[in-house]
C-alpha cells in the first residue's frame, strides 16, 4: 500500500522512475523495490519527510498523514498519534475483538468509520 501510494504520487507528478530518482539522487533499484512493496517503508521521520518533499506532499496535508500512516501500518504498527489519545487507545482492544469475532462487511466498517468520525467531530 505504501509502495502504491508513492508510485501513484510520482506518476501524478509526471516523472518516470529513472527521472525521479536522478532528480533526487536516489537509487532506482531501491526506489523500485519500495514502490513494488518488496522493501519495507522507512520508519525514520527524517527520511519520510524527505520522501514527502520529493513527492511534493505538504506536511499539513491529508496526503502527508496518509504517507506516515501507511509507513507505520506496513511495519505492523498503529500510528503514533493515535496511541497518544488515551481514550481511543483504550477502545482499540474492543475494536480489534469486534472485528476479529464478527468479520464485519465493508459496509459495516464504513458505518463504524462514520460513527467514529461523527464522535470526534462533535468534540
């Protein structure tokens, strides 16, 4: 997912893989493996910030948050900012148990997301 995200973003900017890597002094083989999901995304914030700038992603944008979330998710981690919210953190085990036991449909998950979104928008 991280690889697909960065590949789509690079292509949206109009760069071939080689052009992009040459411009940013990156190894095309390593970047290609990253885009294809053969290499894990970096966990280092400095490197992720560099990638964001190469991909012209603003640091206060939803795309930037997606970049960071996908990098953490692919490492099997819950995004750090979510873990700072104690109320949400305490609900995660219940959420995981519910998803595991009931195997909700995509429609069910969208309903859950909408419920969570409306809960946080009222705060």
